[in-house]
C-alpha cells in the first residue's frame, strides 16, 4: 500500500510538471517596446554611436546632410514590442564658449566643475589677481596722514593709483569707517533731479561715489596732482584690495563703487552701507479723511518723514518730502520680537491689492502730514485716530493747488490698476493692511560692474542700497564674476535693505560662481542671471546668397553700435545662434566674414554686414529667410553667459525669486530657498535671456514658495502663454527637498528632455483652488505640459499633496538614469 501511494504521488508530481511546462511553453514572452535614450544626445559635430536606446535594438543613424544634425534612428522593440523613432536635435548650448579654455592656477583662481545633462564636463573658472606675494603687498597709509588725501572720495583712488604705479598687486587698507561724500543730485537737471529721482536709474548724470578705474570715460581730472588717472585703453589689472573689516559709508542715492574696464580684481573683507537713506519704511492703509470712499497711507511713527535729506525728495504741495515709489502688503513680525516681518507671499504678482508702483507713469502720492480719521462702530461708538504722517492720492481734496491725483480707475477689479497700465493708488489694498513702502526702487546700485573681466568679491556685508545690490549690466562683465562668503540683508529697524535685486546680471558674458552667501529681505529677486540676447531691431536684410558654399550675407542694423566693447561683436570663426521672438532656438551658423563694425569712438552708427556658413540645419538661406525684426541672435563663442555654479547659498524672504536664471550650462546645488514670493527657483524665459539648457538642479532645500508660484518653475513668459516649442532643454532636477507650497511644487512647460529624479515633496497644494502663475493648475504636485522626451522617477510625495500630472511626452519610470550619479551633497 505504501508503495502504491508513493507511486501515485510521483505520478501526480510528474504530471503537474509536464502540464506546467506545456503551459509555459504556450505563453509567448512579454513584448518589450523600443525606447529612445534622450539624454545621450550628440553634439553638433559628432553623430551618436552608442547609448541610442533605453530598450530595443538601435538602427543605423541617418542624417539630413553631410554629418550634420539632426541625426535620426529608431529603437526596434522585441517580442512584438513597438518601434520608437528617435532624433538628436542640436541644442544651442552644446557649444561651450572659448573663454572656458583659459588656464587654471589653483594658487590664484577659483574653479568648479560639474557634469552637464549632455554628459559634458563643464569647468567654471574665475581668474584671480596675478603676482600677489609679500613683496607685492603694500600697507596703505592712514587717511589724512602727511601727503595723503583726507577724504575717502579722494583717498581710495589715490591708494589704487599709487599701488599700481609702484608695481604692487595687493593693498592692505587700514581698518576704519570711511564716509564718502558722493555727488549730490542736480536740482536743475531734467534727467535726474531731486524732483525726479525715478529718472536716475542709470545714475551717470550723478556719478558714482568711487570709480574703481574710470578709464572707459577717457582721461579724467584727478583730485590730487600726485594721482594718475588711467586713460582709455589702459585697464586696471591684477589687484587685490583687502579692507580688513572696514565700513564704506555712502551718502546720496547713487552708485557706491563703480568698477569699469578692470581685469582680475578682488575686493574682500568690507561692509557697504547707506545709513542715512530711508530706502524703505512701514505704514498702514487708512481711510482718507477728506476723500470719502478712498484710502490713504499712514507712515509708522518709528520712521520719521522729514524734508532734511535733499538727495531723494519729490516736490510736494507742502514741501519736499520722500517720494513714495512702491507699496507692498507686509506680514508683521511677532509683537515684542526684533523681527520686523516680511513681504506678503503674493508680493510681485502685479495685483493692485498687494503691489502698487508710482514710478511708471502714475503721479506720486502727496505728503499731507498729520490727519485725523473718525470712525463709528456698529454699536454707535465713535473714535478718532490721529496719524502724524500721511500720504494721499487725492491732494485736491485738501486744497493743494496744482497737485494731481495718483491715477484712480473706476473699477472694482484690482487687476485694472497696475504699473502696466499707468495708474496707481491705495484703494485696492485691504483697509488696515500693514504695508512696506519703498522710497527708492530702481535708482542706482551699491556696486556696479561694467565691461570688466574676473571680478571677485569675498567676505562682504551689504546692509542697504538705493537700488540693486551688485549689478553687472550696462554691457556687463565680459569674463567672470564671483561672490563668496558674503551677506546681503537688512539691519536695525530697516524692513528691507536692497530695494531692487541683490545680484543682477544684466548682460553677463562669462563664468559666474556664487557660493556660500546669505541673501534676504530684498525688494526684488535675490539672484537674477541671464544671457545676452541681441534683437535685430529694424530687422536683418539679406544682401547676398551663395548657395554653392551654403553662405548668406546679412546686414545688421545700426542699433547694435551701442555696445561699449566692440570686441564682443561676432568675429570670423564664431558660432552665432538664432532664436525667434519666444527665444525658441532656430539654428546656429559660423561667421565666415564680416566688415568692420561701427565704432563708438567716432559716434558712427553705420550698419555692418556678416557672412554666415555651415548652418546646423544645413541651409543658411532657409534660416535667414525666417528671421524677422523681433527675433534674436547671440554669439555663442563669447556671449552665451554659459557656465555658472550657484551653490551653498541661503536665499530667503525676498520679494521676487530666490533665483531667476535664463542661461545654459549651470549647476544649482546645495542651496536653501525659503519664503521667496515669486517662487524659490525659476529658469523662466521672461525676455531677459534665452531659456536654460544643460542645467543641473540638485540637493537643494526649498520651503514656502510664493503664493502663486511653484517652488521650481519654467514657463515661457515671453509670449505670455505656454507654447508648444521647446524653450528649455536638457534639465536635470534631482535629490531636491520641497515642502510647504501653496500650489504645485514643480511646474514646467515649453520644454524637452527634463528629468526629475529622486526628489522629495511634502505638503504641496496647500491651497487646492489656487490658479498658479501662467495658468498652471494647482491640484497636482508636479505639472508638466507642452513637453516631450521627459520623465519623472523616484519621487516621494508625503503629507498633503496632489498627484503627478502625466501628460503626453512624460514617462514614469522606476529606474532613474541620472547623469548626476555619484554627485553627493557638499
């Protein structure tokens, strides 16, 4: 019996195995679809040969021209899987400008490297002063000692010129507090005067308080006979100035330090302040006692309104008093706490209920002094409140002869009144709201850098500025800039410090390193970095077409003669990229020939011609035929503003973005962004530069983004709406922590090859009915739209959150393929 049972058991087991094998034999293998590998795209000169497919078998690579992009291939699936069509389309930032090939000296220079999403190693280099040694260090004499100027306005130019004449490369400044007199505003100037401070944005009519090399203006009169002032063509080079903790105190609302035409200059260990300028104060929105139905502004008593400082006043019906230029809603600090509060989280969204500008066409409010406001409660109790310092938009109600109101719109819609349509008043603010009032906005800046190479600022503290903190604009920096280990923030009872952007890179054309800084309580973006687009102006004119040689000659209008440094115009051999009005990339060409461009020295405004060849598309004639007067071009060899590292910074409580960038080849890593009202990080296209490409954003901590903006966003704003074409390309966003966003945590449109990997998102979509910036829906934690060849993987959503919006062109993957593999937090 036991033997039979054993035989029966064996028979059943064998039968099961046979049937199971038959079943498995009958089941076909699972189909595997072919999937393109979008991240391993080739550059402009080499067709791709490996890494063509994430899955499937790659076909041969074909090309539209002789070894020219775009290259095409397919990935054939197996077991009945689908076949994917693939292409490697050239991205303009595949060209790294030639200046990145400069030599690196570890003893003098600063260099950081990272791997871009296209696999290239990018070296970001800022050169330092050469020749520094103990033998080339000069300890400057004390100000006012025998034979030495006795005012900072004269002292600092004197020591710089003395050091250069003697061959020194490092100046050790005696520590102290240096009070600059500066240049006073001209009360008779129609361009920049006490009555029109908003017209002083460039401030060349006033003049900076210290020119660190003023060679661009030609030979200048010197304050002392022993000084040597550099003529045009002899830039200041290879000099470090160590201020040893000194404070530089500036007077009027003008540039504090202007740096022009210098090479390899370092400033370190100093504080910048404008202690006598009330750049911003706090106030309250009250009923206007003599203009029923309207509202007025009462300045808080802790900020006295006086007519004593004639440097930035506006003519008023009762005398000269500070001009109100901008008003924003404010979140008060805790009672009894030294914290004054911060901008409301909706600040900067151009809604008159939160933000009003009086400097873009609207008349400024009139200072009317002390006023009393009577109110009656619902139970019949009447109270009268006296406000000692009041501004009104209705001076005619006070019998002020010749005064005009600010500009009142008869509408209940707050969006009908903004600086875009030239009206401004207090009526749309909530009654009783606390507001921050900026007396200064776009005037000047504490440090202005133009036409300079490799400026390095270290261990600086900036407590206030009448405009931007550091601006690299007005034809900008040409090689490199670095800010390290510095602080730009408010002090004392100032609600803010810098009234504009802390760092504004208007036309930066070289490498940028911004590391280990603290930037807080600014009136605009903490960091705004963008490239150098050149509009065609009146439009390019085709002069000659050489089909055989694939060359086309075009005429560039004379509008481009305004560039101070003609050397950065396209030269023979340069790569020039073309973009449409939305800065969508069109094509790239080489400069085959050009005539002499117009020269600033003789005031010429004659146009110049440029011959193009070897267009990436293979057809220069077709490319040029597309160009219009509203399109752009950029010299990629010099002007792309490529290569930047922004790392280890803490940007918080700024009215604007924590970081706004429109430039290729960047690394944004290990930063902390908190309470920045227009979003913590944006690589938007807002008309200031080209959309970012080959950008890595990793290991950042982002909290409490603005009310209507994702923590990370990229939306085409040039056209005002999202467009289907890719403005942003090859973006890697990985290992970031994002928490407490009112709407979406990440919102990106008009892009291709965007890769979100291993990010952590918690408490997003806190206001589920919010309509986000540029119409983004707010119910999803991650929103991609108008996208191709992108994926999301390894993302963790926790606490309150929305979903991941999976639209066409987006692939959810479990296996992340990060090009930042091996990178770790620093």
